C-alpha cells in the first residue's frame, strides 16, 4: 500500500462523466410528469387527500406533492404502492401518454380544471343518498355526453323506474 506523505492529498479516482443531463439541467422527463399527474388524477377520482395517500404509502404529503408534480421520479416500487392504495392497475398510470412540452402548458391548465370539476362531481355524487336520484343524474350526464359525441341523445337509456303501487 502506498504511503501518504504530509501535505499530499490521497489519490482519487477520476470523476465519472454523466451520459445524460440531470433533472436540474433540463427539467423532469415528460413521462415522470405524466405518471405523477395520473397519480394525482387517481387520488382525486378516489376522493382522497394528499395526506390520506401519504399515510397509505408511508410518506409525507409534501413528498406526495412532489411526486404528483413530477419533481420527484416515481420508482417502480413506489408506483406499485400508489397503484395498490388507489386501487388502479399499474398500466393505468401510463395511459394517454405525455405530450410535447409546447402543448403541455395549454393542456395542464385544461386538465387541472377538468380534474377539479371531476373531483367535485364525484365527491358530491357520493353524498347523494337517494338511489333513484343518482340513477337520474347518471342518465342526464350520459345524455349530455352522447349529445356532445354526436350520438342521438334520444337513444340514451332512461333511468329505470319503480312500479307504482
């Protein structure tokens, strides 16, 4: 073993060069951002808070925020935990893949509003106790959706009715 003399620094291995840029240099990868946004969507559709999800996967809600924004990359094991907690299959988080960066800003705003409205609709729908009222509401939403997609809204199935006594 080589002896070190006073005043000399120990020999160090040369620094390894990175083959690709870091997140700090170029920002998060679009797939990481997309998967994070799908975690957020799954959480909102389930009517859950970031604190609830954090408790399910042993994280802080701030860490969940970072995952949802794409600031932290989600590992395979963490994605598996999110999928289990949110009752989703892992491939669901990759559906409707990432978009080009130039389109992302426009879409993020629209998706954010759509997610907020979806969350509001589902959380309020869950509070409706009357089954018949829920069925009528589903029929109404289906009729609107059919009319928007070009289907004849007259063909929308009405909610089932109970026989009169």
